[in-house]
C-alpha cells in the first residue's frame, strides 16, 4: 500500500470522526433549540464531513491504481485533502460562532482566490487520478 493510499484512508477516518462528532453536536443543538433546528453551519459541517470521508475513500481507491510515482501521488491526494480540511475547519468555526448568514454574502478577494484554488485543485486532481485509473486499467 502506497503512502498516498494510507494518507487517503487516514483522512477518510478523520473526516468520518468529524462527521460523527459534528452529528452529536448537531443533535445537541437541535434538542436545545426552540425551533428544534441546528445552526446552519453546524448542519453544513456535519454533512460535508461525512461527504469528505466518502470522497477520501474514492480518492484512495483511484490513487491505488495510479501510474504516477509515490511523490506525485502524495501531492495529488494532498491538494483536495488540504481544501477539504480548511473547508471543514471554517464551517465548524462558523457553527461555533452560531453564524446563520451566508459567508458568501459579503465579497472578499481572499475568499474568491481560495474558492478558485479549491475548484481548480479538487477538479484537477480528480481528473489526474481518474485519468491514471483509466490509463492503467483500460489502455
């Protein structure tokens, strides 16, 4: 098993644990809320952590078949995990603040740069991994 696959499984476990902990937090907020609702970003953090856990397993499976060298595999899996981690941390932070407004409402150059990097990094890395899988398994 390559280092990139091990990293993917590790991040899958970390995100699954984050999803379970934020799920317990979400339930506690629901039970103490007059409206029986969790704060918006607590709900988002919970769902995204579970989604990121699954995505990390898919990435780990694709990198398993990658024809790239070990260093490139680690770089390719590291980019989406970097963005997944920062996104999760930000959502948890917004949940702790009990923020209910859309964080994208106010324009921000830093946020726009981050989002363009996230889109390019996540999609680009998946295209490389998927292409590597197709190359090694079908061509």
